[in-house]
C-alpha cells in the first residue's frame, strides 16, 4: 500500500510541475514583484501536492475508523479502527511539516523573494502578518499538529469522530484565503471551493483508507466498501457541481479552449469524468462481488487505478491554483463587489429585501437539503403506517424557510453591507429559525425513521446520532448556564469587543457568524421547548425561569445599540461608500431597534409552546396516575380513607397504614 501511495504522490507532483511549465504559469509573477526563483516557483507546487496528499490520507483514515468500520461493543476502537488511526497520525505529521513548509513558500512567493530568505525569523514574521496565505497555512499546521497528537492518545470511537471533524476543519483556512476569496463573486467562489475540497478529501481519502483496509485484510471489508460507495457517489456529484460553479466564476465558456487556465479546467473535468466511470465500475462490480461473496480483488484493482487518477487530478488542481485566470476575468471590479463579492442595485426597499435574491451555497443549500431529508423521514414513517404530527413538519419546514430567507434573499444580500439589515438577519437566524427547528423534533424523527442496527450488528447512523445526543459535548452545551452564555453573552462579545469590526472584511467570518447564530439559538431553545429528548432534562418551571433570565439581557442589548454614540464596524462600512447610507450611526440605531423589537414575537411563541407542553405533561401524568390507581384497585386511596376513619373515631392508627394525601370519596 505504501509503495502505491508514494508513486501516486510522486505522480501528482510531476503532473503539477509539468503543467506549470507547459502552461507558462511557473513564470507567472505577481505584478510589481521580482521573480522569487525556480526553487520557489516549482517548490510551492510540490509542497502543495504533499500537503494535499497527506491531508486526504489523514481525513480518509479517520473516516474509516469513525464511520466505515465498527468499534468494539464498549466503544473502544477495534483492531482495524486502531490501525487506521495510527495511519492518520503518521499522515497528520507529514501534513503538519508540509503546512509549515507551505508557510515558507507562500510567504516567499507573495513577497517575490527566494525561499531561503524566509529562514530569517523577522522577515518571515513580517510577511506572515502581512499576507493571508502564509497565515492560513499556519492555522492549518496547528490543526494538523492537534490531530497528530490526538491520534497518539485516542482509543475510543467518540474521540476518533471528533478528530475526524477537526481534520476536515484543517482544509478550511487555505480554502477561504486563496484566489477564490478575492475579487468579484468571491462569496460564490469561496463557498463552492469549500464544498469541492471537502468532497474531494472524503472521496480520495476514503478510497485510500479502504484500499489500505483491504490490503490489511481487515474485518468488515464488505461493510466498509458498501458505506464508502454511497459516500463516493455523493462526493462525486458535489465535486462536479461545485467545480462547475467555481470555474464559471473565474472563466467564461469561450475561454475554455483558448487559454491555459481554460485548458487546465478541461483537463480537470476529464479527470473527474474518468473518476466517475471508475467509481461506477467499483459500485456495480467490486462492491456487488463483496456483497454476493468473498471477492475483493477486483475492487482493490479498480481502486488502485482510481487512486492513481485521483492524484493526477490533485496535480492538475495544484497547477490550476497557480495559473492566472484569463485577462478578461481580471477586470477591476467595483468597490462594493471587491469588498462583499457583488454589487447592490440600490437602497434596500421591501421588494428588494424580499425578491433580490443571491443564493447562498452554504446555508441556502443546507436549508433545502435539511427540508428534503426531513420530508423523506416523514414519508418513510407513513409508508410503514406510522403517524407524524403535521405541526412538527410545518415547524421544521418553516424554520428551513427562515434560514433560506435570512441568507439567500435580499436580507442575506444586503446583510454584509448594512448593519441594520445584518441585525435583521441575525435575529432571524438566532431567534426565529431555532425556535421553529427545535419544535420540528428532527432527532426524534430520525430515531424513528432510521433502522436499528441490532444487538450484534455494527452501529449505523441511528446509533451515531444517539451517541451524539448523549455525548459529553451535548451535555455541556445544553447546561443552562452554558446555553444562556452562548445565546445572550455572545451578542455582547461579538459586537462590543471589536470582533465584529475585524470579521467584516472576511467572507469566511460571515459564514462562521451565521453558524454561531443558528447553533447558539438551537442549543438554547432545545432544552426549553425542544420536542427531542435533551441531554439535560429541565423541569418546566426551570425552563420558564431560563427563558425569563434571557429576556432582559436581550432587551438590554438592543437598548445599548440604540444609545451607543460610536459606530460599530465604521471603517468597513465607510469603505463601501454606499450613497444611500449617509448616517451610519442612524443605521446602527435602527439595527438596535430591530434587535430590541424582534425578540417579542419569538418570546411569545416560546412561552405559548412551553405552557402548552407543560399542560400536556401534567395531563399525561394525571392519566398515568389514573391508570395506576385502576390497576391497583385504588388500594392507596382505600388505605388513606381507612386511616381518616380511625382518626375520626379516636382509635389508634396502625403503623404503616395510610396512603397518599387526598379527599375521601
């Protein structure tokens, strides 16, 4: 396995260097900077291939250990999972070293200096502070180091899953600071690139891990191959769609055959199509052979060829990232487009806020996918004759619609440019959408719709979901104090600490803020009015108290914004130079008014839902007591009445007699 991996990485590096040379991109120098030298020009591509290869090996190995092969019944990793984690640890160390090397090479390339000059600590620190790409690689190196150390320590399935998600997060810093993160339409380019990189890492890394598992003659190979086959198809579709979107942002169809950049795009498309063909053969022949019998040689052979093509694709992608787009795509965008990724048609009228859409590839897609998955779960229940309350379905779909409107309608379009509209979107994502989503009871629906693995069968999605609900992380996040601090305390930290000012310049920071708004709201409302069983069950009076504890903090936040005399994010909003915003302080006060007033309706909805749930819980408890009394023939009540008669007659009460308090009847 290791010789094949070494050959594949070498092949990817050779392809990258060859394409850079043939396309002339190796001699591309940023305008105004000197040539950094051949070592820097070619070395940056080689180091990138090594970093990409080691990252996908790490992610794929952790994917195998966490989700493709089962752990022991105690939750401790089995032999195959432990071997995969050790492989991930080795790959993570290589990833860490390659990321550090990328810090040196990208700093040298960005400054137009030979890489040897980067060994001066002061020079390197200055360039890392000034250039985004070296800084991003430094964050990636830190995450890779965390994964490498973690792989030496973990033995349980739960922590392996955590390391997997940390490793996937390691792909993000470089993706959000590259060429896609600058210039016009950088919001679409960055979002599509995130999908593309994650899907590629899961596909390539998962295949490598599956092949290694087969060569080790590991257990549950058929199960791992079947699960990966389903994942691979989804990853291929995501890669194809996101790749097309990302290419169209940077190049017009007419440039595909007339420019080096376009030819590299075509080469990558051809490689992806070939991978799709091999993936289809793998699913239709290799996986079926494993399912029908003990065969696995055909799957390993197909996988080995697919692996070589994958690393050729990585080499093409590396060359593409180092190749300048066609000259017409380098036309200087407007000031607004340069800062937020697109132009605005004019002041935010009601019609524009409702109908001037720009689809958010991250949250818009998530809203649609979550709605579709929920409806698929409801349909599965109905097909087997089970009922699911229509109110829960309506609540979930309404919550998904609110997320879609807050991020993809005119509200989402104007949100990065105006504080008042941003605050409106903030309130929708943190106060309205989570209320509706928790009332939909998605975990309960999933637990009823997903099949049970069985006593001795490997755990599946249902068991993973249960493990997450009962995990220490869920218990910590749903603690009343933690949930309250995340929900209301983060408002003050974000807007009054300077964090919001720093985040305005980066698209990835807007994505992170929206994620925080949604998750903080969901974590707060889940134990208060959630249909799903919470890791921490609060009594109804405690839920009501938690809700009333949050209300004054939220109202006070809006009052502070309305009375504040300085503009939050002033430098960024001034740089937009929007002609219809002549008073930034007035716009901020409008945002404060929105924050203050928008809490009333969600609070009323939450209180109504909480009181209804409280009344229903009391009614269920009363019915349980009645059934218990009927089953015991009212024995407790009869004993209690006998005790009252003895007391009334002045006779001593026998020890142990009596019953529950109540009226004689």
